């Protein structure tokens, strides 16, 4: 089972103290601002320091480890406590940990937050590598994301895979559309 407290501790200390270089990502950094229409509602799951706040109207950021989030809650707690639906979800490094069962559970929760047909999910996924340069993350179970895994999961959850490609720092970028 995924140890959420351990992840929270890692991200709120070791990760916070790194130069995250959010603007370095070609597809999953600030370029995503242009993917969202002015009137669309967006949930940024695992928003960290909430870099899109003030840049995307109708955006809510959730993160269990960072007080900069609009709601300092886990995805599970947010889904239990709120019934707001969104047009777009950003999962930019947040759904990267645990087993296939953990990942599928979290995708099911993201899916519950969306408005249905026409909703989109934008992903930045670590393909299972522990290349953060921190010993603190050695015991964190990174999920081995791949292009094939995005295909499998879009089929399973009723999405169309609009794009899957490599982004900066050997991360996988994907865009899913609910069909």
C-alpha cells in the first residue's frame, strides 16, 4: 500500500528545496495555459506550489503536502468532501506512485471529478525512474508509465488518447479526451 505520509514528507521537504524548473517543460509547463479555454474549469491535482494560480481562470489546485494549494488535501479526501465537476484535470507528476491498482484507483477518482464527455486530462508521467538525485526518494514506488500504459488505461476508462510523447527531463506527456 502506498504510504501517503511518506510521499507528503518527501515532497514538502526534499522536493520543495529543489529547483523544480517548472517552466523548463515544453509541453507540461506553462505551455498548458494555451490548452485551456478561458471559461473551462481546471483542477490541478498535486499542484505543488500552485504555479498556474492567477494564470488560468477557474483553476483549483489540490495537494496534500503544500500549503500553497487551494485545498491542502489528498485526491481521495478532496473527492470525498467536494462534488464540484471540472472540464480539465492536470496530473503533472502527481499520479506516479504505487502499483497498477493504486494508479487505476487514482484515475477513477480523477474521472469522478470531470464533467464527462469532452473533458480532458493532461499528464506528466515519470516512466518509473528514480532520477531525482535524492536518496530520500529511493524507497518511493514510482509507477513504470509507458506509452503502452497510456493506451491501456485510456481504453479501460473510456478516453481517447489524443497525444502521447516525450517531454523535457524524460517525462511522458499525454492528453486524454473523455469519449
